[in-house]
């Protein structure tokens, strides 16, 4: 009996060890399968003809919406006289459907890069807007005037004084214009008169002037075929591989994608770089949290406070100072170098993530993460954006400028003009295609694990059957066990046998 039990124990240990070996091999094979699948993804997600994403990159299917929110000032006179801080009322949204197919797409550098333009077309959506942009009037900073005054800041009074005599009536610090004019352009009286003596001066001004239906700038992108981490990365913008607006090599580096494409197999701990032409610089985004968009898992990335931090808070940002004296505090970026010298300041809406002093300098702002944060929700397997909100605010630096009497009583203020929200959510057709791709990836990557799991289940069943068989044997042995008899029973048995064996003839005689 002892030998049988030892044999069963050794048999069972051998089975367990064998299955553990199978599981180990299965896990190794699973890693191999996963690597194969990931390598396949890296080859499929490239900006090359016939790839899985090239068509949608050229003609993005999800609807993109651009919303504009203006700040109307109700006490311009009091503010100009230095009697009060500006009182602002947010007016919006004015919503436009944005179409952004790539144009003139051409493979260059032996097919390792692709050149394209990014024209945008905007169609007004009345049902998603608060009013009619051709009717609604906004009172705001007169940006052309501020641009001209800023350009003349370094001139002597001998040049500024006759200029103010000639053009004084056109130098109003504020203007009242329709939303349509402020966005898409109007002939400014000051610029119109200056253009007569200086033909290079554009007489029409608009925040989105020449950005609706025009070809836009040329970008050259890496295809990602040689290195999947380069997928969609901007190589040149306007024919240049680096910028010249800023004061350091690091600040002038063109780094990252244009925000429409990201490499597959994203990690939570990586920093994503985006080159944004509107800011004339690269910014970075960091992981915030896991989210779910229409059943698609995604990582949310968002720009941290360090992106627009002051040089004291983030020394790497010193290169974005126009001059050492023109270095603004945390939350602001003066983009005048790429805005023809105009004192334009970029920030997040309502000065979100900025120093509180900028919020306190005006009335009517209330920064909130939910409404004013920029974020990207990216599927980590494919890198495909499934939801995004790009939010930015345009401001004007309003301060005293020597020689211009109308500014002499001003308190230096970063004056909000408008903020925009460019949003997109993946459409249902794209969701279906992406879910199918993710399902295939999951099944292929985990197929060996399914086999291992099946083997584990079979092991458990086998062990149960082995235990049951062992119990049945014990029961059978118990039923057939020999039970010794006592001496009395033995004597009676012997006597009985003796009598029965006596011959009958002897008995009769």
C-alpha cells in the first residue's frame, strides 16, 4: 500500500511539473506572439501608400468643430483712463465645422518622408452657436492700432509726434466690430491709410484672415517606416527644420507631430511633443489619466503648467523671452516675434494654469479645468486620437507706450480678446474599425495564454479524476479485506470438517 501511495504522489508531482513547464513555455510563446503583433502594427501604422492609416490621415473622417468665445468689454473708457480694471463678458460659442484634408501629398526623400499642406475650411453652424456672427458686435482691443504702436515703440518722439498728428483720429485703443469681421477680416482705417505710403502693409485685418480655404503652410513629415517612434513627426515647416523666432536653440527646435498623429504602443510615462504653428513653437504633453471613449480605451495627455511656466519656475523657457525685459510670468507666452511684432500674448482660456495676478487684473474670468484644459485622448495600442480639445486664448498686452498720449493712464494689463476650442470625437464608423483591429490584436497576443489556460483547466480535471479514482480503490479494498476468526469458530469448523469426512460405512458398523 505504501508503495502505491508513493507512486501516485510522484505521478502527481510529475504532472504538475510538466504543466508548469508548459505554462512557462506558453508565457514565452505569448510574448513572442505579442512582439510579432506589435511589429505588425508598427508596419501598418505608417504614412505610406496602402497602410492602414494613410487614407484617414489624408482625409480625416471625424467631424472637427471650432468654437470661438469673445470677451466683450463694457467699460473701455474707464479702463483707458485708469479708473477701473476692464469688465469682461464672455460671448459665445460661435461654432464652425472644420474640414482639414491634406493637400499636395507627395512622398519625398526616397519615400522616407511625406510632404503635405493642411488647408482648412470653416462652415458656420447656426444651431450650435449663440447668435449670428454677421450681426453680433463685440467691443475689444483694437489690435491693428496696438500692433502699429508696438512697432513704433523704439522710435524717437520726433517721429512719433508727427505720426500722431497725421493719424491721431485712427488711433483708438478699442474697436467695436461684428464677430464675422473680427474673425475673417475687415479693412482697418489706420492700415488702409498706411498702405498708401507703404504697400507692404496689409490693409485688411482679421484674427483668422486668410485661414479659411487657403492652402496653408507646407509640412514635411516622417513616415515612421524606418522607426515607428518617428511616425508623423514634423521634419520641416515652411521649408525650415528649425525656427528663428526665439533666443535659444532648444526653443527654436521643431519637435513632435502636428497633433493629428502619434506613434503606436504609447506608454504612460512618456512625454509627447507637438509642434503648433499657431504658437510658433513646440510644446509637450504628459499623461493625466486613463479614460474610455465610446468603448475605446485611451490615455489622456495634457500640457502641464511647466509648458508656459516663467523662466524662474522652468529655466528651459528662458529662450521664449522676446528680450530679457519682455519675459512674462507663468501661464503666458508672448508670440509677437511671429505675429509681425504685434503685442499678442497666448495663454490657456481664462488664464488657466497661469499666475492668479492675471485673472485678478480683469473682471469676468473664472478658470476651470473642465472647460479650459487642453487634452488629447489617445488609444495606446494604435496611437490614434479618439477625442481631443485644443483650447487657447488670444490676449493683447496693453500698457503705456511713450509718445502715444492715449496710453499714458493705462495700467499694464494682459487683455483677453477671445479663446478658441478646437474639438473632435471619433465617429462611430471609425470606432467599429478600431474595435475590430484591437480585438484582433488582443486575440493574437493572448492566444498562447488561452492555450495555457485550457491546459490548466485540463490539469485540474485530471487531478480531480485521479483523486476520485484513488478514493474508489480505497473503498473497494475496504469491502474485500480478510477478517480473522476466533479459536472457537476454528474448532467448530475443524469438528464439522472431521465429521463430514468420516466414511458412512464406519458409522453404520
